[in-house]
């Protein structure tokens, strides 16, 4: 995010691999049906439609670290146990969420802003 107050998002690389949910999140929170509907509109897919849900599920699962079996198990288990039980009230489980990620190193940020080591307080 280049501006946290305005929620301005700036993707500096690999934008084709990033999903950016750009709709307001209601007070009730983000539901699975909300992101499926958004996904459908982004990819011109039918909604509501089980195939559209499966398409999004597969895409989100691909974002999981392949060397993290626990993360994969949690993601799959969540949907297998709760999707049918909660139906449209299922809260969205969105893996690999980054609210802010700055790929620059601390050294680069210091140099860019002209700070000396002594001026950085942690």
C-alpha cells in the first residue's frame, strides 16, 4: 500500500500473480460468497455457480506454500468441514494476505530518506 489511509495499493512486481479485493468490506465481515462473487465478476464467470467457487478455491490454494503441509491441510479442512454447514454465512478464509509488504531493505530505505543510523529508533 502506498497510502494506508486511502488504501491505495501499489504492486511493484508480479501484479499478474496478485489478487486485490477492491470492494468495501461490510460490517459483518468478508464472506466466502463475497469473494466468489467478486472473482466471478473479475473473470466473467457465472455466479452463483459451484464451478466458479471451485475455480477460486483452486486459485487460492495455489497461493499456499507448497512446503507447508499444515497450511494446505488447514485450508482444505476449513472448506470441507464448514462450507456446507455455514452456507452463505461462511467467513472467507483468504491465505497469504499481505496488508503491506515493502521489498526494499532497511538500508535502501535509510539511504532513500537520508537517515543516519542514529536517527532510527526501534
